[in-house]
């Protein structure tokens, strides 16, 4: 039962990854805009930039992990010579 529930939280396709990255980006820009009002000037702009850069890094890692898992699955299914 827990295995079935756990599969709901596994990213399987690139489309799912893009949806998650989009949701992260929306949250990051919302948080960044709060920083802009809370810390006017260069400090708020730097915090906004940090929020958006974190999404880029997380998105790249998610997509790399999907590629790695696909290649590993393909290597396991290839016949051994």
C-alpha cells in the first residue's frame, strides 16, 4: 500500500518535470516579489535573483536525474554480450 502511495510522488516523464518546475518558478517569483516590497533597493533585487536562480538549478537537476534514470533503465534491459 505504501509503495502505491509512494509512486504518486515520483517524477516519471519530462512533462511532469516541466509542470513541477513551472510550479516552483511561480512560487519563487511570488516570494521574490515579496522580497522586493520588503527590502527595497539592491537587496530586494538580489534576493529576487537568488529565488529565480534556485529554480533554474533545481530544474536542471530534475531534468538530469530523469535522463540518468532513463539511461540506467535502458542499460539494464540491454542484453549482455
